[in-house]
């Protein structure tokens, strides 16, 4: 048997190339371990950041909304003088009835007995009639009565109270069945909806004639509309504005999944289904909009409720813009106000909208005339393309007509699924046909989408990226300096405070850039 005990390792017998190969293998393994370790730490850090962002959305935004609601509550009470008892539905119903009595007497504001429309009964007792009869509708008569009752200064003050600027406390909404008690702000921008539900400025005020609309979040910023899918037909909704408290009752909608079953208190549309914000003659309703399903902005959930009693005196918002009582960001409203001023000869044409005709004559930037002021005749290709002629006033050539609205309804029917949605092409066709009937009886819509408050604000992308880069720079600097000075944890602790501030700012901008739910 061989004697293995005598076999000893002889270093001199190992070739230098073999040693070098072992060293290279060890160094390669160490480098790979460092790279993998760095990647692993980076992924863990990214995961922690994502979890922190989710926590910010679910709880951090709620803290922001709660703080804003406290301030808005004080602002609303100070501006309106209204302290509504929300302890039970009976108290709210009684306040709504008291508001109806004030409306019938011509009082404009709940706590202002001096702002009263003269001869109010003459305007409120007439039903809506056609223009052929020579009489005016309720809203038109109210507007004329308002202008005849107050002078310009008084009208400006009243309109400023009726239509506050964007972001200001505007109304208080109570939905007892789902435990909602929120101050509503004017406007539906990202900044507005961070404070609470927001009122669409393109719609009438709650309590006024028409379709008043309010948007709110379902999972972030206090989630005021988190449970709107639980509302049932005939559930009460109360909204208090400077004009008083108004009661609405939720309308019912057929469930396509179970037509024979009970009606639902909501329906679902695509993000482009803004026909729900349109105004229909003689329809006094409240429309609530929010993202759907929960934790997603893929669709919109819609709740509509009908006003109980008579609407409050309704003075068009355009009058407020014309008198300078409010500052509006909505381009459609601004354009209508400018058109009204132009009709009176008071409007000036902005320089960027002017063209020069000849040497010294300014005119509107009108595509129907050339630089010399001569009419431009459309060629045959334009006519064939459906652009019409200079004399073509047909409805088909105008934007916002029934055909366009019908297309939007059809698109909305095709693009949604979930709780209330068409299951086949026949249902889509039926919805499109119903949409055509609805569009034919409505005025052209003035809202292109549900607002950046639900869709997200793309202008926040750049600041979000810049804040994120700043946070990364702070963290890398702390790591590098900690390694150089052999005080890693000390530098981490020092850099934690500025990093947390920058990270919070990053979260705020990212949240505003993304569709909010």
C-alpha cells in the first residue's frame, strides 16, 4: 500500500502561471460579488423608495388633506356665516326646506336678507317656455331680474361671493349613507383636489339650475369619495353653499349585468366620457365624478342625483367674469366672456392675436381672410374634405355637435369594463343610439376632460425628475464622503434630513404628475 503520509505539498512545484490564474479567478469573483452586492443594495433601496411612495399616497396625502380641510372649514364658516348641523339627516332636511323658503322669497344668500331679488315671484312662478311664445326661461328671467335689481358694484360683490376663485372654500357636501362630510373647493386642478372635492367651474353651482358637478379622490388625499359605489337610488346628498342647503336624491341606473335586478346608484364611463357634465334643459342634478376602480385611474365612476325643490337664483358665471368678480383659468369661459365684451365694443384684441392689414389697420387673426383683408375662398379639396365654405352654417361643420357627442358616447362604451359596462357589440350600439338622443337635447359641452385633478398634471414631470436627481446626489455624496472619512454612519445621519425633505418634494411632484385616484 502506498504511503500517502509522506506526500507533502511542495510550493516550488507549482507553476507561476497557475498561481496567477488563481489570483485572477479570486479577483474576478470579488469584483462580481461587489457588482452583485451593489445591484442588490440598489434594488433594495429602490424597493424601499417605492414602498415609501405608496405610504405617502395612502397616508401622507391624507394628512395633507386633513390639514387643508381644517383650514377650509374655518374659511367657509367665515365667508358664508353658515354653521350647518350635520348630526342627523332630519336637521339637514329642515335646513334644506328653510333654504327653499328663502329662495321663494327671492333671497340670494342664506345669511344676507338684504340681497333679495325684487318681484321674485314674477320670475320664479313662470315655467320654462319656448322662445316662440315670447317669454324667457327661468334662468334667463332670473339673470335679467338680477341685473335690474342691483347696480354694477352690488352685482360684482354678489357674484364674487357666488363664484370664488379657484382653490377657495366653496361648499360643504354631506352624504350620510357613506359618512362624507367635506368642504368642497372651487376648481378641479391637481392643487385644488389635494384639499378636498372640487367643483367644476364649467358647471352651475350646487343648488342652481342645471347640472352641477363635483370631483373627488377615492384612495388618496383623504379619499372623500372612497365609498360612492355603495350609494343606492334615493339616498340623500346635501350640499351647503352661500345660498343655503340643498337636498339631492341619488338616481338609479340599470345594471347591464342583471337588467332584472335592482338599479344601481352609479354608472361607469371612460376617462373621455365627459358627456355626463353636459347641461340639459330643465334638468337640475348633481354629478359626482371619481376614478374607478379603486386604486386605479382607468375609468370614471359617476353618481347623479336630482335636486329636491326649486333651484336657487342662477346668475350665469360669465357675468362674474365680465364684471371682473372672479379670475377664471378655464379657457372656454374666458373666451365666452371675451366674446360678450367684444359684442359691447369693449374688448381689446391681444397683440399676439392681431394681424396687420395694410400699413396700420389691426384685425382679428381670422383664418377666413388673408393678410390684406381679402376673403379666402376654400378650394374644392377643402369642400370635399368636409370643411365647408365661407357661407356654410350647417350643424355638421360645427364642433361640439350631436355627431361628436355620439362618437364620445360610443368610445366610452367601448373603452370601459368593470361594474357597469356593455358586454357585446349590440350593447355598444344601444348605448351609442341613446347617446345620440341625449346629445341632440343637450347644449354643446364645454369640458374636454375631467380635469387635471383626476388625469394628472404633465407639467409636474420635470420638477419630479429634478427633485429625484437632487435626492440621489445627496445620498451618493453622503456615501462617498462617509467612505473617504471612515465615518459612513455619521455622514448618513447628517444627510438624512435634507434627503428626507427632497424625497418628500419628489413624492409630491410625482403624485401630481400621475393620474390621481
